[in-house]
């Protein structure tokens, strides 16, 4: 649009207009701006031109600049600003704020920076406007640097300045050390620390960084608190999974709003307490009489999916229908995912059929569901019928093939995706690398690695781990270690460490695997259950009984992890191979879970190796109870008897094998 032409030569002079006209005009322009009535403002602009007020009255000029900026016409505001004969600091501040208020603030961010630098005089409003704008548009570090400049220039901040600075501290991914404390000190010095806006932001900053002592100190010292203040403290405890502290805060909130209820429910979900989350949700509906929003319901349904809680999920489905929220695409996809996770593909497909077929996320969810439930034919049919496919569609199919051992099909579909011009994302690449590892196709794996480098795809811990795992499973442990050494200081997290530790163990390099584990313990990265599987496997291959015992005990005593049945299996195998069968048997008896066929089979094999007949008999008996059709166990006990020349027992066992129709599965080779 064009601003009214600024021709004031033939207009009455400023001395001829009625007294008070400028004041009335400024008031009217402010009213038009606040109600976004641009047409009324343009008429007032013409009136200002007629009476020569645009060049003679800075307040009228500023009100017009504010009008156009407020109504989203920044070019007109800039034109008025640049052509104005009278400008003051307020004029500059109005234009500065306009750059951050427009529809494309990121585009105008550099213009705002330039404007700020050109300002002849900067006051606290100038600094505050710039700090607020930078903080809100992802430039928190720059906002904090500007605050330091403001303090160095001797400009006293106000409560809005400090709230923006403290908020910037909270949003930084790597918070500046002591920056929040410094802002707190400035607030105290300026006497602003008890203002509710500043204090609430301080509570939030301390809570986000899990500094709950200071958060509680500020919170307790506030003479006045609003619901937002209570909510920020509640959110801090909930996100830190300090559920008891969160409950204490929640119970004391005098006036709970939807954010309060939603935060408490999220806290329970983060703490894996679905039952409590649902009880709180029910209490909210009953006492608060509120209409739940779609985000809250999606979070609850997703948690039901994780716990396979279909009954609770269906009740939430009823709430969704009653609230009319089933039309949202992500709600539809979440419901399909719920029924898929609960192995009710009939209900998942029914939900898909009842929804909009234009919703690509629903197509992706039902395809992933069929793949997960091993109905590959149904997934393939739907994939072929899709009106439009995105990277998620392709990735779901590729991941499904890879997970179910159809590695060649996964790679074939990836090539088809590539030919269709669809760029893979990280999820796609993880699945393809898994398929490559399954096929032991080293050349294809090297091509993928090269593609990741050529395409400048960001390396993540999971992607690095998949590449390392691929090289190890394709027989190239040297490439795996070389890649790990390249990423260990920058991208490697626990997944990458696990991949190289397990890969080294798998290749029989026990010393290297244990040395890597020792290196891991010197970092800030904590080992997890997979790490210990790799280390125990290495000890098993090398017969390192004492070291294996030490690491096994440390799982629970040092790292507070619960050993799984696989950890017990590794220890039984390690002890059995080393001839400590009595200890292995005692370990099995002490297990908090029932030993499986693998563990008893391992003990039985060790019993034959070390000629421990009685232990072998007990292991064979346990195997027969767990799996009556386990022919290999019968063959092993038969061989134990044969080694001891107990031919009558050999005949009895083999007769039982023949009469029961038991078979020992033949070995297979991918070469011959």
C-alpha cells in the first residue's frame, strides 16, 4: 500500500489549527492502532497533512509511525520515519519495536540491529526492546551480551529488561555460567527482585537448571504469587521427575488452571506413572470441569500405547470423540498407533477407515502398525495404494523389512526410494544400515557412509553407532574402530561406545573391548545395560572370570541398574566355560526371574565340557520342563552319558527322543 502523499505546502500552518487538535489527533491515532483500524488511521493521516502537523509535531509523527507499524505495514512506517523532520528517542524506539512485531521478524532482524547501532541516544526502552526482540527470536546469547553493554553504559534496567534477560538464560542450550545469578544480583540492587514478573522468571530459570534450592528461596520470598509462578516451579519439578516435590507444589496451588493440571499429568507420564496420570486427569474433569485439549489427550494416549493399556486408551478415545477432537490429524494417527501397539490391527484399521484419507500421517501410522504386527502383505498393499508418499512412508516400510529380517527387500525399497528422488532422513538411514549389517554387504555400507559425508547429513550418536555396528557386523572391525576414534570426542554418546565395545567383543578382541570400557569410565558418559552386555561378552570370550564377576556386581552396586536375563546369561556362560559350574548353578537359583532355555542350555553344554554329570542332569530336567520339544538338550545329556560310558542311560534318552519325535535342528550355512 501507499502512504498518503506528504504535500504540506498549501496546508494551513501549525498556528492556524485549533488548540488541542494535536492532542486529540494523537489519541485518535493510538485508538486506531490499538484496534487495527488502518482505514480510520489513514483518514487521520490526511488530517495531519492538512494542518501541517506531520512536520511540526513529533508526537503526531510518532503516532502515525506506530499506527502503520502496528497494522503490519512496516514499509510505510519506515517511509514516514525516514522522511520525518522531527525525531526523538521515542521515534527510534517505535521503529525498533516495529521490526520485531512484523510478520517476518527474522527477515528484519539485521535491519533492527542496524537501526539500533544508528540510534543517536539509547535509553532503557531502546535496550529493553532490543533485548526482548533478540531473546524471543532465538538470539539469547546476543541478548545477554547486549545486557552487559547496557550495564556498562550505565543504563538502569527495568523489570521487563530483567525478565527478558533471565528468560534468555533459561533458553540457552549451554547456559552461561553465573549469568542467571548476575541478573538476580542486578534485580536485587535495583530493588526489582520482588516484582512478580522478575521473581517468576527467576524461579523459572533456577528450576530449569535444576537449582531447586535457589528456586525455592526466591519462591518463598515472594510476597505475591500468581498461578504462573506456581506453574513454573511445578514444571521444574515435573521435568526433573521429582514427582513427590511436584505433588507437594500442585496440592498447594490456590487456583489451578489448565497448565497446572497438564503439567502434573505430564510429570506422572515422565515418571512412567500412567495410573496416577489417569487419576489426575479424571480428577481434573470432575473438579475443574475443564475441556481437555488435544495435546494432553495425545500424551495420555501415547503413554497407553507404551504400556499396551488398551482399556484405558479406549476410554480416552471416547473422551476424544465427545470433545470433537478426533478430526485433528495427529490425534487420528495417535489412536491408530495405540491400537497397533496393543496388537489390535482390526481396530487400528477401522480407525484409519473412519478418518480422513487426506491425512498422510494416518496412512503412515497404519502401515507402521501392520509392519510391527508382521502383516507385511497388508502394509505393502496400503503402501501401494497411498495417494502421496513422504519420507516417513518409505522409512516405515524399510524399517519393517529390516526388523523382520527381510534385509534384501529393505535395500531394494531404499534404492526405489532413492530413484523416486526422496531424500532419506536419519530414521531411514538407521534402518538401511541395519539391513546392510544383516546382509553383511560391506560395499553397500561404505557407499552409505560416503553418501552421509557427501550430503553433509549431521552425525548423531545413533547414526554413528549404526555405522560402527554395520562395519563390525560386516567383518571390518578396523573401519569400526577408525570411525569411533573420529567421532568419540564430538558426536559419540553411549550408543557409539556400546557399538564399538560390543563389536570388539564380537570379533574376539576382549582386551580392546575392556580397554574401551575403561576409557568410557573416564568420561562423563554413564554406561547402561547394553554396555555391560558387551563387556561381559568380552570377558566370556577371554575367560576373564574375576573381571567379569567385578563388572557384573558393579551393575547394581555402582551404577544402580538392574541386571537383565541376558546379563545373567553372560555370567552363567562365563562361569560355565571356566569350570565354575556350582557357582553358575547358584547364580541361576538367585536370579529374580525364571531362567530361560538359553541359560539352562548353556549350563548343560558346560556340564558336558567339564564332565559334571549331576549338574548336567538337573539342567536337562529344567530344559525338558521349559521346552518339552527341545531335542538339542536331550542330545547333549545323551552325549554326557556316552562320555561317561553309561550306555543304558544313553539308550533311554535316545529312545525318548525317537518316541517323542524330537529333532535336533541341523546347522545352516549361508555359504554352502
